[in-house]
C-alpha cells in the first residue's frame, strides 16, 4: 500500500523561486493564483496531501466495470464526495480495484492537479506524481506550474491577461465565479505586499500541532496570534504572540523534527 503521509513540509523560498523561474513571472502573480485558484494550503491537518476523488473519472478510466455496488467511487456522474481527509477512504477503496486508475482519478495538492495529468505536470507516472505531492508543497506547486506552462497559459500571465488565464484554467464558465476579476484584484494586492513564507510555515506547523491559526496564508491575524500565544505558553516561552526567533525555532523543531 502506498504511503500518503510525510512531514507535510510547506512551501519555502527555494520552491517559490523555482516556480517563478519556471513560469517566468513575478511572485505576486503566483500568490494571486494561490489565493484564487487553489485551496490555499496543500496538506490536510493530518499531513496528507489535499485530494478530491472523482468517481466519474474512475468510471471512465475503467470503462464502468466497477460501477455495480460501488456508486460511491465509480459512477458516470460526479458526486459521492466525503470531503477533507475522508476522501482517502474513497481513494483506498478504488485502489483495491485498480490502483493506476484510482490515483489518476484524484486531484492532488495545492493546485489540485488531476492524477491523469501527471505527464504535463512533469512526472513520468502517476505514482511519481503522488510521491511528489506527498513529499512537500514545493513539489506540489511546481507540478501546478508545469501544468500551467504545458497548457500554454504562461503567456497570459506574462501579459496580465487574467481573462485568458481564467478561461484556460477554469473553462468557459470562468465568468460565473468571476475568476478573472478576483485574480486581477489579488495580483494588485500582492504587488504592494507579499505574504510572509516564514509566517505561513509557522501557521502550518501550528495547525499540525493541533492549534488553530486560521488560514495558512502568511498573513498576520488574530487567530494566528492567539495560536502562537497558546504554543508559547505550552512551550515555556514568553507569551508575546509574536513570531520571534526563539518561538519560530522551537515551533519548527517541534513540528518537523525527524
């Protein structure tokens, strides 16, 4: 059985630099995409990659041979979602029937790249893609960047053509959710100030340790401050609510120690 959990390491500067280089765009554009087009963070609280299992894809890839008695994982129409980490129970059930088709039928990581898109996402096999998604957010975001580049959407980013990007990324119905407008607004916001990757990593660590820092977004807020204070109190540190060096070091060691 494949392993779907590791340390759940969040995006770092090296990962962001590689993605920006791959697409030839500024960091503000990457953050705009992360804010509007993704789930914000690539892992569930239990450190398994974010997934969503698509039963209609499994049905298609297996020619419907498992439909009978398995409507939760194999059906001609989308549905059957359990949400969150519970999606893994559906995935594992499908794996017992056809591992390759099952892995290809789930969307993975922060960019929710479908398993059947492994090739354009930069992986020779779907198993290699999954291993990358499990490893860290750097791999997850790079897969999304390769998917964007492979689908000829990088040019739209270069030109700030959010309509073309949203259409290519979301399909013809992109206007329904105003993806183009939201992308342009997010880009304008991040051109002024970028999220703090160090703070974002700390938010991830706090979440893994059972605190509730709010969104893993690299932005300071009341819930993050409260979670930091709780961690400081339980770690014998000064309860400042600030992510000082001692707090950061202790937090990272506690959350990501070998």
